[in-house]
C-alpha cells in the first residue's frame, strides 16, 4: 500500500491520524503555526460604523422572543417591555402581574 502524500501538494508524506484521517505533513503544520492571521475591522470608516450602530440600536427588539428558554413557558420581561401592546396576545393577566 502506497503511503499518501501531503494534501497541501508538497512531496512529503502525510500524517495519518486514526480520528482525523490524512493530515498535512510536519513541515506544512510547522508553517501553519508560524502564520499570523491579520485582524480586520468590521467597518473601515466612521460614518458607516455610526450608521450601522444606529440601525442596531433602533431594531434591537426585533429578535426578542416572547418566552424565556426552558421547559416552563415563562414570559420574557424584555419582550414585554419592548412590545407592551403585543404582550396581552401572548400572556394572561396573571402572568403579566408576576413580572
């Protein structure tokens, strides 16, 4: 049986792991350790940063769920504060009084 070569394309023998399978050779793995990934900012200019942050602040309640996580279906106080007009559609008066 022929031993597999490095999957990166060099002519060295690949490392065979029982769990992960065929891995790059020791030389390529050493090169990977030397690599430092550059970190880039999310946005490059201040006006875009401010506009996006403003939109996030305006629409942060759009992803709120009416119930908290868990087996009991307890109302989420954040949802009730964000959407008081919709709270009565989801919860009874007794549940709302407990908040």
